[in-house]
C-alpha cells in the first residue's frame, strides 16, 4: 500500500517539532509524530475508536540527509495495521 499525493502533500509540510499532531483527512483521521526538525516521521491513518486510538494503517518515514542537512532520500514505508 502506498500513500497517495493528497496525503503526501499534508506530510511534506513542517510542523511543531517533537509532537503528535491529529488532523481529519477526508473520511479518515490522521495522526503523525514529528522529529526534531518538525518533519512527520510516523503516520497513523484510519478511524478513531472509543479510546481515541486510530485503528487503520501505520506508516514510517525513512529520511536520509547529507552532511549539509539536505534530504537525499525520503520514503514512506507501510508497516501494517495499527490497533
């Protein structure tokens, strides 16, 4: 399963560093964790249950940066179901 362009557009923005951000996305709920630079690195996409946890899919981002801080590789990997 791959992430589509509308989701990637949201995830390519910079947010508050080291935080968990929740946003509605179409008919789903989206929650992602950010790194020290404010880039999303872990994504949960699905429906919220009664406890407030998102049940659906889990993705992890692999970022490879050069010595000057420029991003060399940027890839989202599907990690399976989130419960």
